[in-house]
């Protein structure tokens, strides 16, 4: 099965036909195509679609820690790094500069301990995640292509490190549609914006209805969530008139997938006024559930709120929800003081573990893919002895997956004894994306969209599914 790619309209096809006989022949062909997937997509670009093959995951919750989390302080223990603290080494690539640079090893500032029945070592920065590590596959061999925040963040979200392209959430929305026409298929929950800003959830050249909707933690998560009209009847009259105007314009302009997408966006916005307030009203959640996420009643600005809302959204059929943490004051980019990781981890640790526990309790864990990642790791060395911080490190870092179709309680891949480079089972960002799409039932090589004369895809011309971590 192929997903549709930028279909041309019936009028365009007829104009391109050579002469009357071509027109007649094409008219017959178009009659047969009237009930095809392409026409359905034009009528409703967010209609649910069948994947290429049976999917393990129905939804994705993507947890992104902006700024670059240190792998050697969190999920990749390095005893030798501790032993050789302050010893010197020479590196040939320092902050993107090629040469011969003298550096000093810097040990982890938190202890690692075996956790769960699997015995996977996790640092004391993430004790709550450590308690659910038996449900997680830790990937210790992830690598990316860029050392700068902007490009690496863009790459993790779009597969492109240089140019803005559609976000992974937009690709998933385009490929699978949504099961709830009253809510967006792709939602991003974040207050402050990460590096690369809104490009991380932009639809790019895909139809506009696939762009991620930004939700702001707080008392007003979405602007205009409640109707401005004084009554339902008045709003219905206004929307009815707007629909007539849109349809009239569409009929005069001919089939236009971008216009159809805009109309669909308006329809979704109307539906959101019905369903969104219910999603964001957590007053009915029990104290036990709030405790899982580390929340107090009425609290809406902690990362626990993001994770709880993500769970409520996938319950309502939202296909892809991203929760971004960039810290209340500072993100994870700790060049000068790694101890900042402590407060940042405390803000997200219990919430993330609570999300996994909550999904399991509700029977949602086996159909929801939970992904935790960042844009790159941090150096196991610094230029000065006893340095307080760490620099950017794209050569290897750690991430993890849990839930639908993912093995439980295993470690995949390895870095060397210091955490400098991958030594086993390298996983590139393109492989990471290919695996996420695979779990959703999508062949990443077939999810394409024709733009400017070329077929584009999330993984560009790269990517291999990491089958070893899959059930």
C-alpha cells in the first residue's frame, strides 16, 4: 500500500490531457477513482488510514529533554571514567573544531545502581525511572550528525539537520490520520520553546492540518478554547455561513488539497471547543493518580501535568503527543555546572515513571509507544581539571523506548569504556525514526510526499529498523 502524494486535481488532469479523446478517457478513469483513497484524503485529510502492516503501537508519547542530557550521568555507567577522573587524553574534534586538543576525563557526579529485576544500571538522578526500568529498552548507542543545538534538535524532530522539514509528528498524522476528528492528530505540550522553536512541530510541505498544535501548560492551554458567540445557536449560524462560503470558493477554484486542509482545520477547531475542555479538566482525577505524576490538585505548570494531559489525549485518540522539557529557568545545556541536572531531573523523573505506571494500570501501555530522548549527549571530558560542566557530544548518547512492541528490561548497544564513541550496535537518528514508524505499522521507505519534483520522507534516504529491540 502506498500513501497518497500531493494528488493533482481532476481539473488539472483534464487540462493536461491531449485532445478530446484524452479528455474522454481520463473522465472515465476519474469516475473510477472517485471513491479512491486519494479522493478520500481530499475530502478529509485527517481520516484514519490503515498502516502498511499490522501495528504494535496506536499512539506515541514523545518525551524530549531540550539542551542535551548527559548520558554518562544518567543511563550509561562508566566505572573507568570514574577511575581515570582528571587524567588527560587527546581528542581530535573539540566543539566542532578539528585538531589535537588536550582534555581531562570528568567522572559522573551521581552514583549508578542496578535497578529492578533486570539489574540495568541507572544513576541516582532518575530513581523513579529506575523503578520502572524493567519496562524499558535503554539505547546506549544513539548518534547524531550535528554538534549545535539548533541543528541537532531539528534533526531529532524532522530527520533534517540543515533545512526545515515536516516534523515526525506531522509525518505520522499524514500517514495514519486520527481516530478523533474533534481533536488534532498531533499535539505538542510545552511552555518555553526549544531550540529550532516551532520548526520542531511544523508541517513543512505537508498539508497544514498536520501541523502540531502547541499546548501551553497553565490556566489557558489553548487560545480560544471556548466559543466567543453568546450561544450555541448563534455560533452554529456563523459556522454554517462560513462553511457555505468555503464550499462556494472550493467549487469555483476546483479541487485544492491545501484549501481542503484549511477547511478541515476549521472543523477540527470547532470540535475542540467540545472535547478539549474535557481533556484539560483534570479535576476528576483521583489523588492516587495525581500522586503518580507528582501533582497537587489544581497544579498545571509542572512536567507532571504535561504527562498527565498526554495520557488523557491518547485516551481520546490523539495520534502523536510530544512533551518538551526545557526547564523552568535553564534547560539541560550544562556547560558550567552539571549540578543543574539535579533540579531538572527531579522535575521530570517522577512524572515520567508515573506515566508508565498509569498507562499500565489503564491497559494502554501495550498500545502506546513512550519515547524519551534529547538532541545529543555531553562530553566525558573537559579542557580543565575538575571542571563543573560538560560540552556537547553528538558521537554517542542514550535514549529509551517503552510500551507497544518494545522489549522490556534490556540494554541495546554500547559506548566505549569512557562514553566517547559507539562500539556496538550504532543507532543513528534515522534508525531511531524508522523504528518508531515501524512500530506504528509504517514502512519508513514508503511514507513519502512529492514536493518540488522529489519524493521526501522522514528518514531521507537512510534508516534501518532496529529489530533487536522489538518483540
